[in-house]
C-alpha cells in the first residue's frame, strides 16, 4: 500500500481541526483527467492511455505519497536500468501548479502518463478522494468525475440550506420524513432506507432526473439520522413489511433505464418471487408487463402497494399507447382522413392534421413549424383530438400576454369547447382556474403569480405557446413553468433553439424531463468548451437528433409549400394599452356626439374627421399624436415579435404597409434593432428613385422588407414578396386589396401570407374589420362570378357615413372622471361650506355679544341711572362703523382684532360670566 505521511501524527480530534490542510494533497486530490492531459501537453491523452495500458504499477511496491511528493516507480524493460521514476510535486512559484518529472526522459513521456493514470484511478486508495477542481468546466470532466462533482454539489447544498424535517416515526431511523425547504417553501416526502446511495427515495424533481440515487433532501435527512440514532440502530437494516411497486429513475451511466421495480417484503413466499422474477433488480419498462404481474399477485391474495409515481407512469403509458395507435392510423392516410373537416370548424391542411396526430400520439411533444404554418390551430386540434381519444377535460394555455385574445378568438372560431382568459383579482383568478372551462388561457407572468392556484388544478393538457420563453434554464419563469404537472404537454415554438444548444435542452425538459438526462450530463456530452468554460462548439449532434425525433416535429414552408393555399389571411389582435385607450375613447366620444346631431355643419365634419384620425392613430401608437410624451403601443410590441419570427426564416420577403409615415419610422426602429436590411417607399420618394428601391428589394436577398404607405399600394409588382403586413387598416377594402396585390398577383409562384394587425378593446379598428367586410359585398356582387347577390342598397354619402359610424362606434362609454376638475369643484364646495359655517358662527356670536353687552349695561347702570347722551352714543357708533363691513344682504359685520388666542378665550369667558349673572 502507498505510504501517506502525516496521518500517524493525527492523534486527536483537536489537533486534526487545527492542522492546516495539505495544499499538495488537495491539488492532486481534485486533479481531473482534463487537467492531467494538459500537464502532458498535446500528447497527453495518448500518453495516459498508453502508459496505463503498458506499465503495471503496484501500490505497495511502486507508489509513495509524502507531504509534498507523489512518486511512482515504473518498470520499463527498454531502459538500460529497467526503471524510471516519475514524480509530481507542487511548484512553489505558481499557485496550485503541479510540476512533473521523469528521471529518464526530458519530455512528457509514457512513464508520467502511467503515474497520472494510476493517480486518477486510485485516489480513494490514496485517501485523496475529493470533488473535482471546480475551476474545470463540467464539460471537461470524465463520467466518474462528473458524478463525483454532482454528488458533492448536493452534499454542499444539503449542509448549507435550511430545511425543516418531520419524522413519521421518531423511534426508527428507516422511515418516511417530510422535508420542507425554507428557501422555496416546498415540501417533499423522503423515504430513508439506509445511509448509502440508491436505497432511499425523494419526491423532489431533482431526484427524479439526476440519476444519482440521492438528492440534497435525502443527504440532509441522512445527516440528521446519523446524529439522532445510535450506531446499533443504524446497523440494523430496513425490513420491508409490504409488497410494493415503485419507480426506479435510471442509473448514472444509463445502463439501467427508468422503469418499475417490485419491492419484496422481508419474508416473501416462493410464489411471489416466481411472479415478480428479476423485476426486483431490473426495472420493467413496459407498463402492460407490470400490470400483468400485479394482477397475478392479486389473484394469489397478495396486496400490492403501488406508489403514486409508479401509478402515474403506468397510467400515462397505458393511455399513451392507445392514443398512439389511433394517431398512427390517422397519419397513415392523412390526405384523405375525415378528421380534416370533422375535427375543427375548418378544413385542415394535410400537414396540419399530421402535426396534430404526431403531437397527440407522442403525448408530450414540441411542434416547431415555421411561422405562418398554423401552430395555433394545430394546438387547438391536439386538444380536440385528445378530448376524443383520451377524454381530457381541462387545458391550460400559457402564452405571451399579447396573444391571449388571439387564442380565445381562434378557439371560438374553430372549436366548440368553452374558453376563458384569466383576468381580475386574485380571488377571481382562482375561481377561473378551478372552473370547468375546457380552455383556460393565461400569460407567463400570471403563472409566476398564480402558481399555487394553478398547481391545485388537475390539468390534462398544458400548451406553451412561444415556448422559447422558458429557454433560460436559470430564469424564474423557466423554473416555475417546469413545476407544472399534466399527463399531456405541448410546446409550440418556431424557434426552440435560438442561440445556444442549452435552450433546446430547457424546452425539452418541460416536455420530457428524462429524455436528455440531467443538465450536467447533457452539457458534458454535447458541449465543447475551453478551460474557462467558453463554448467552442457542439458534438454528438447525431445522437441528439436521434433522441429528439420521437417528440419534435418541424416543417418549413418550403417543405409544405405544395399544400399551402395561394393566400392565407390572418388577423393579429393586440390589446390596447390604458394610455392608447384613453386617447382613443376621448376622440370617439366626440365622434359620437357629432354623429348624433340631426344636421352637421362643415366644421362638424372637420372635427369628426380629425377625431376619427386621432382615434385610428392611437390604435397604432401614442407617439403619432404626441412625440414629446412617452410612447405606448401594444401593436408595435406585437409587431416586433412577429417581425423577429419572420426574419429568422430566410425565405421570407415582406411588404409592410402603414397609413402614416411616422408609424413607418417606429417600425424601422424595430427593424434596426433586429439588424434587418430594408428599403422604404412613400409619397416623399421621387418617382425616379422608386424603380431603384423596388429593384433592390426584388433582387437583393439581404433586403428583406419594403416599408410602404398607401402611396406605394398601386402600380408595383413585388412578386419576390411572399408576406404582406398591414400595420393598420384602411377605410376602403379596395385599398386593402391593392396593398395585398403588390405580392399576391399573376407571376407569384409562392403562397402569400397576409397579416392584419388590429388593436382590440372596443376600438375603431375592430369596427373597421366589420365595415371592410360589408364593403366587400358590392365588389363581390359585381365581379365575383360565383356570387349569388342580386341587389346592393346604396345610400347617400351622409347617410352612409352615419351607418358606418354606427358600426364603428363602440357602445356608449362611461365618461372618465376628470380628476383635476373634480378637485376644483370639491375645493369650491368646501370653501362654500366653510363660509356658511363662518357666517352662522358670526351671526350667533354677534347676537351673543349684543345680548351680553346689553345685560352688562343693565347691570352696571342700575335702574336709577339716566341713559347715556345721544351725542355720545352717536360718536361711538360712528367710530364702530369704521370697523364694520357689510355682507351680501347689507348687514353690518364688525371685525375685532385680538392680541392672540388667549385674548379670544378671555373675551369668551367674560361674555359667559355676564350671561350667567
């Protein structure tokens, strides 16, 4: 055995605690294979592999470990002396830097490789087993080093984090415990069956996915158990009393898969052992096999306890197998399957029904189609198909706030099931989550706020729209979303991977937390990094694709182009901000007042036109009305998201229209942020320059967008474009069709996607959707040969305007309170009330003073005293008149100035005495 200096001198616990750690031992104890290779240079991996294979090193004969020296004798018959001595020491000149030397070789050699190979393999024998050096990125660790670091990380958290532990049986160490983390507030059941790894169990997510057979909760409880119970109690093994079926979550090396294990009681008869077979050691992956064994055991009179996670595993697999078989049949004849017209209130394209069947059959899936291929309708279709095949009853849709109305409208349009958007106070939201509504729609921020209420509902299907929102592994949103439970899950995202491979891992983790293994294992397997952890590249992507194939489906527009209709129209609804709504509603109230007049003057018409213009501009952005104030625009935010997704598709060429040049300025600001090249054509662009701009858009693949006002809506052929975005709606459907006709025209070889952005919330734009449709009736009746309209009623211009305004105008709005005017009125009322109070007090005081003075005169003068002279009275009256003012009714008001409040109180006291005399 190797000699380890210094250990014999450690005779007492106090000395061990005060002795400084051996820096050299720490360094070689944490040495990783990657670091060892770098110590040997470019040939490091080969030297270690060859040296370990060629040379036989015996620990008791060849190895010496001292305080600052590791020495290995390497027998090499090719050397003159037949022996080489390899040493490893600590370079005092560089912190933690190891220095290697071979007495027979000047360069890194196989003798040093053999020494390092032995050291890495025999750390436990040498008493040097330590977690790998934390400065080494986990991507550069070997499998064993990776397992050691992952376990050490959980040991550290078990020691540092505060947890409350409650035992189900305080008299025994091997029992169940309830552990509550003070950091997260969440509680888990921990079943402790021994102090080793792999025997205990925890219900936390980390235990289910880390493949270590332990977690911080188990380690924390085990530490307390060691302190609480005697050595004799801990030596006594756990004895099972019941026959049970539980989950095994797979081994670290992947050799043992996730599956079901039978746990036999301490005393089991031969018949039970025969039925169970080797499933006490090798997990059963087939739920049907497990149920067959359970039924056989029950026939023999055995009561089998099935733990909740095992029951969920069985139930999910049994249902999924049945649903998958049905979905496979659908996918075999998707072109002609009746569900294309029967599943939803729309005719599904073949690839859309195929996507629905794929996701429903997978049970948990990622649908990553290109933007514009109908992921939303496919998401609704998945819910409808699962309602038929699996009888699901509750679907939670989590999407960006800007898309909630869109989801509700699409569900109402295509599905017969109920739908609700989560709104209101906390109590109202709780009631909405727990209601029997089929589709419940909330946004990501609400999930963070309402997690407890959401977790209390047994959701059957959870749909994440724009699922890349959870791509950041460490974000709070991602962590909370991954806590949600449901047997079926669907992620809709055109970009599940935007910048880094880890984003795909995070999104996949929500769908299937076992498929790609633990995070540390995934990054170690697929990331290539430098010594500082900077990503240099990715590896084994073929293995990754193979793993993802059962749950991820992606179709590009090019792949399904032949199935796409020539033209697809989509309305994108954006909820107005409070600031937009305030401006809009104020102008629409004025419009309603003017429209209600029996006769309109020219000034009325001018005011009406201006207010309509202001209301429409407010639907786009408050910036169009006031450039000096802060900008509010839900439409620009939604447009930015739309453009980001479209521009990521290199096949997209976009024609974008707005009525206002200033709105195009705001759009171009978003395009600049996205790094998108574009051109602009509006009324201020000279005619001679227009051809050049159009040619650049048509021919330059880097020029992705042409921004236009209605000035460019006629006379241009832009067949290179396959996407038209109407940022706002014109009054006339002919103008709208002229816009679309720039791309959707003869010579266009690609399907054209038309987007219409509409600000909702009882706005003028919502009304315009209706009026544009009604105006189209005349055009259809005139030029559409399939139309059966025979008559179209025409009205006068003013009557037509009023009729249109009736449609456009929202329901009568309650006027918002003018707070400043309200404060002025309240102040005036308070002042008036105070004046009236003062007048009453003054009048009463005057009567009181008059009465008191009269009484005083009577008392002082006596009965026999002659009255004062009229001349004296008149002189006093004249002097008092100088101090008198007249009120509104001409009554005299005498103002008396007193020295202070004490004098005022003294006067009141004197008057009171006089009155009481």
